[in-house]
C-alpha cells in the first residue's frame, strides 16, 4: 500500500524557536496534502490543506504566519512551526491524497510529536 | 452543531460480541465517509470507506450509511481485545477534498 513518511517522529524544542516537519509520499504523487493537529484525548483537527505549487489553505483560527506550509513538489510538504510556544505542543499528522486514486484514497503519515519546553 | 458527531464512549463489549459505533454529520452534501482506527500514540489507519446508502462489509467490519438521516455506523463482529482503540468517523465535505473527523469513540473489548 501507499506509504507516507514524516520526519522527525519526535522533537523537543525550546520556546521561541522554529521547528520544521516534513511529510513525504514515498510511492505516489500527492497533489494535495493535509496537516492535522491532535491534542491528547481529542480528535484530529484540520489545520490546512497544502496544494503543490500554490499557497496553502488554512482553516479558520489557524495562524498562517505561525504555521508555514510549503508544498514544493508532488512528494513533499513541510510544516514549520515558528516561534513555538508550549501550547503548540501536540501530535502533528499529515495526510496525502493519491493523485491517481479515487477521492477516498488518502494516507496518513505516522505523526510527529512536538514538545515545546 | 459539530460537523461530525460521535459518542465519545467508552464503549465496553465482551470478547466475541458485536460492537456498534455510530456517527452523524451535518453537511447534507457530503459524499464520502470513512472509519479509521487509532491506537494510542499512533496515527489513524483506514478501516472502511463507504460512498453509497446501505451496507458495506469487509471481513468482521460492516459500515452502514443512511444519507437521508445523515448517519453512518460501523459494526465490528466477533470483537477481539486487539480491536480496543479509538474509532474515528470522518466525512469529506461536499465540493472538496477536506476530511473532517469526529471526536472518536473509545472501544474496549474485554477478554
């Protein structure tokens, strides 16, 4: 089956620093990738939709300048958390849609656990 | 009203029983519906997708969709302790590819 990887799987950073998370589709082309955030015991909250070659579409309440998304190729999208604060500590998960598949063909990465101290 | 609603549970069933998980959604134009399973600390994995009214069976899992009632369910037959997880209902919003998740139902299968 299709594989989506994320790197790093776990990161700890100090408050005020920036962290970049990579999401890669390993064996398919993903024109669209989605970034989710999940706090403990809560569901996945969609943060933004990332389209290859164009600006990301952010959900209401998500700060564009704080969560920078770049989708420079059909297999890579990055999420940069700028000036991270402890409240940004969360589980960040990307999902990629298979360009050649049906509407339902989307695959999740293993997630990145961010801890801001 | 939340876009996708689920009973948070926990739902506890004995091993071998049928577990029934329910979900309602608000966007009447939604066309694609999914059930994901998520173990603690892991990302979700797709169990079932359903697009048409009626039942769809895959092994021990049966998804049921009723668009008129805006209702989706998942039945797990012969429940096993390894089925213990959080089950997320997800819906693709009409006109786009955004997938919105419910809060999830925690299922415990007692051996």
